[in-house]
């Protein structure tokens, strides 16, 4: 391994460094340790990269079960004490029940107010969304750029100008070009299944009802799942959440064709292709008969106008588009 690194971004993207840091591939770990021994002049850069990786890791404090049980018991004891403090004559009948009911309602209100306060503190302050059939590019407060696919939304936290952690919540699909900051503050994209943790890089994120995935085109990112698992990515990697697990495989550039307002199909079942069109345009499309569902579609089609897209589908000579009573029907 004969290589010199000039910045931590290139060093972090190296597979041997990743294997050494995450303690995964033993052969690559040994290669990296041999390289460090032979290149002591790079020790400072390795130390900086290690410190930087440590700062990216999301450390969650695990609360021991006995502490949880004790806290719950203290809560229940307090509730019982407050309940006994409400002195109600035995003859009060329904009035007693009303008093007790009002007390429980007041307690519930206190809990709801507290929860609302927490939600307010963590609530994103701004949002960007696209309509059906719309692709939009937007610059974020830190200079990062995001391109949203149709029927997508991002929400982001406030205070980025102070160098705090930059957080984004996504529904739909978006391509991020993250700007580096002098303080190297983290940029975190939250999906339903995992968080994407980066500083300066380029990647695509999909977070829709039936799928969640990430494709990395430049730099490096760390995925952090809800159950505490982590997976590191290098350029060209594609990771999707499937069967409650993360699966990593090579990505395809065609997956990003939507940025040029195109849809790429390669022997794609027509039913799958139509689901994609429905997702992006908010329409309902039916198959004229069951036999057509076995057919596939291949090619790059325009994706900036639904009518043009359907015309391109017809141009394959395998399908015919029928519009009837507000419905779109695909026949042979």
C-alpha cells in the first residue's frame, strides 16, 4: 500500500482506514497498520481523521432496566399520594368521580404540555416541498444544495449559522451536495429507518412508504440505524433497508436520472414502472388485463410532463394508453 493522503476526506474514504477504524476486515486492518508504521509523517492526519470519525458517531446512553423500573415506581407513588390528597366525602357520589376525573385530566394535561414543549424545542423551523411532477433545486442556509424529486419534502432545523448540528428530515427523494463548514459541524439526514451522518459529500436519499435507501456519489457517510447498528459507505455504494436489514451493493448512475428529468427503465416490469409514475405524478393507472403485467419496459423516458411520458411509453409499441372517465388505462 503506497499512498499519501493530503486531507482527511480522502483518508476517511479509504477502505483500509474504514476497516481499521470499524474493526471489520482483518486483512485490511493489518494493511493499514503496516502503512501507518511505514508512514509516521501521516500520523497527525490519521489522528485528526480518527477524532473526526469519533465526533460523527451517535452515542446513545443506555439506561439500565432497574433505573427505568425505579423511575416508574416513583411516578406511581407520586400519583397515589396526590390522589389520596383529594379528600372527597363518601356521600358525594358522582361528584367524587367527577373530582377524581378532573384530577386525572389535569395530570394528563401537564404531561401533554411537557411533551408539547419538547416537540416545540426539536421541531424543524423550515420546509421545502415539491408538487407532483415537479423537480426543484434549493440552497440551504449553510450553502449546501438539495435537489428534490417530485412529491417530496424536507424539513430542517434552525440555527445553522451558529455552527450547530445541521439536521434534515426527508419524505420522498432528494439529492444532497453538502457544504463543508469551518467548524466541521455534522449534517444529519433523518429517514424512517436510519440517519445519514456526513460533513461534505454528495448522496441521494429515498424515504418513501415502501422503500428507504441511500446512494453515495462522493465523499463518505455513516448510516446509523434505530437499533444502534452502523454501516459506513464509500462512493458508488448503494444501501437499502430491506426485510428490516440494511443491504449494501453497488449503485447505478441510472438511479439518479431523475435529476435530469428522466426515468430510466431496464427490463422493468410494467407494473413497477407504473407504480413509479403514480408516485411522481399522483395519478392512478390501471392495467387493461392481467397478461400485460408480465411485460417489461426498457429505455430512458422524459419525466417533465405526464402526457409526454405516456406518449413515450406508447412509442415502445408494446403498450397503448387509454384515457376514459378520468382514468388512465394501459392496454396492449
